[in-house]
C-alpha cells in the first residue's frame, strides 16, 4: 500500500514547496552564464531559501523537534527524541552547472534511528520515500534493490574526492580494486540520489567516504526499506557517525566490502 502517513505527507509537502524555488532558480541558471563568484552566491542563496522553507514547514507541523541542516547546523528542540536531518540541495555542483540531477533530502531521526525519509528530484518529479518497517517507494511505486549476485554484472556508484575534500589516494586504491571487477562505475554527483537509485535497483551498489549526516540519512532508510544492506565503508553500523557508506543488496554487500578492505 503506497498511501503516505501524515508524517510522510508533511515531509513530502515541505520538499515539494522548497522545490518550487529551486526549479525557478535552476531555470534561471540554465539561461544565464553567471560569473564564478556570482554563481556560487546564487547557489548558496538558493540553498538557504530552500532550507528556510523546509524549516518553517516542519516546525509548524511538528513544533519542538530538533533540526540539523546543512546551512544552519543543529538547532535543539524541546523534544529531545526527534531531530529532522535536512539537506536542501544535494548535488550543488550539478545545480550550478545546470545539470538536472540534484535533490532535496529530509529525514527524521527518532532516538538515534532514522524512521522516515524523503529524497526528491524536482526536475524529474521523482519523490523517493520510506518509513521504517513500511517499505520504500518512488511516487506510488514500491521499490526493491536489484537482484544481481555477481560483481561482474553490477554497476556501482561512488563519489570522487574533489578540491579540498576527501582522501584522493584512498579513493584511487578503492577504485582500482572495484573497477576491474564490475560492469561499470558511475559518478553522478549527488549522494542522496545514488542511494535512492540503489533502492530502486538502478545501481547495484554505492560506496563513498567523507560525507555528512544530511547526505546519508534519508538514503540509508530508503535502501534498508527496499531490502538492501547499509553499513559504513568499514562494515559497521555507525554510518552517520563514520561519514562513510557501503550500500547494496545482501549478496553483493560482503563482496564490495571485501574489495574496499583489499584497498586499505
């Protein structure tokens, strides 16, 4: 049954409302060749505006919940058991270059566990959503992770460390271990959508390091609820704390971890 609960509806409505502003700005970016400084300022303004919209809607619907956002950091609520984890624009560089692959992420953490998640790509109008124990969906279609069991048939996604971010040498070793054993490696530039695509069975797996909680929180639940397995890149449960991730179906997960360990 793909009917959203009241909680999921609140989250989806917030994502859709924020998306209206992002779509307008994205439309402008595709028309404008902006100067470098101007473009970065433009994107951070779009980011802030989207987060403000989401913050206001969530606060109104669930007053007292804490809020952890990429732009404003942590705001403690009176209700210490619930925290929203929000990335108003994942895939900022894609957005800035008018590449239509970016997303709004909203997750709800209850007593340390992610219990509800929404990842929305405004350009494709794909809304990925999940609630703990109730399955994973895109719009009104139920999702399952892919069933492939061999690395040589699989397409994996990852992220490449860029200017001032991440451990490039580690990444190259991991890429060497994995790329010669799989059918393909993709780098699309939006961690949340990589995870949503694993949940949808489009990618067979995904690994990356040096990520923030708001990059991972929603996708972690999407993949789990689609029947997949999610750990840190080291293979332990603390994904949000470690900032690294390995996500795939149950069969491929140990095989990917094995290659990551071989690169260490």
